[in-house]
C-alpha cells in the first residue's frame, strides 16, 4: 500500500517556554533533539537500516540509560482490525505492525512513534508489552540498557 507519513509539530517546550518549531515525521510528537533530551533515545544507522539507541547527551559510555523492566516508549500507530490489515498488506509482511487486543493491530506505517524503529533480534534487550489499558509499550527485559546500545525487541508473531 502507499501513503504519506504524518508530519506534526514538536510538542516540547523550549527553555523560554515557547513551543519548539521543529517538525517530527519519523518519530513521536517530538523532534529529534527533544527525543534525545526527554526520552533518551536517538535514531541512528543500524545493521538493518535505522535503529533506536539509548542515549543521553553527557552520559559515560557504560552508563545505564534504562533499568531492567523499565518502560521505554509507547508504540503508536493506526488501530486496524485483522480484516483491514489483510486488505492493506495482503500476503506481504506488515513490518511496523504489532498485535494489540481483541483481534486489533497497531500499524505504525504512517502514524508512528520512534518505538517502531526498534529492530528485531534473536537476543533482544526489550519487548513490546501490552498494558492493561490496551496501550502498547516498548520495555526493557531483565537487564539494563546502556549508553549507545540499540533497543532490539523479540520478533512478534502475527
């Protein structure tokens, strides 16, 4: 399917109490600078395209950025039924889609948070977790994630 990424104005407040003027397309409602400053995440080149990395501006190389079992970021996207998902992708994979509740899926192909850039791995350090309120989040597994480490989640079956 074809579509255009949603573009929004960064919702972060600058030091002078004015709203940031930058736009966010590939990511949350924060521009890349505020994603780094407020969420401690950075989008960088990874082994497979772009990836999501734990990062603070003035952190030491081995500093812990996310503690074990800590929520990292919410996974945003369009809510689709399994029928809508099949109509959109047919037999093709849906690379930015996560299974939610009651046969629903969150498709971050066009409306996304930076959580959609967490690559999959056979040795993950994060997981997509469904909270009781139906919100999908990316959360660390049983060990800390350190400065510069890529967030890699377990492959999800659809």
